[in-house]
C-alpha cells in the first residue's frame, strides 16, 4: 500500500476515517462526490486589457477582477503615448 508507506499507518487510518465520514455526510445530504467538488471550485470571469500605443505596439494583460482591469485601463489611458485601452471578457 503506497499510502501507508508515505504517511505511516496511523496517518493512513486517519485519512481513511475522514474519507468515510465525508462520504457518510454526503450521503446524508444526498450529494454525489462530483457535486461537492464543483461547489468548492471558484468561477472566474477573465478580463483582458489590451493597450494600443501610438507607435503601433500592443500590450495585453489578463485579470480575474473586473475592477482591477478597468482601473488598469483607465490608468493607461492617461499616458500620452497610449492611443486606446480596451477591456474585453475572455473565457
């Protein structure tokens, strides 16, 4: 048993008991293991800020926070060398 050699017999027993308790609680709530895993996963909406410079260069940065993306775009627009800064949602 690879788990027993990695953690030792006592730790392996504790992990097994925790796993059984989790399954018992999920059965009591009528949840499947996939439902529990999907509930914990955060859902992100990615925003890409693309900055277009007057000399033709472009720069892009991706944010998970919409406020940070818009603040970055607004800050870049203040620069005299920036022609345009755009925020788009990417998946």
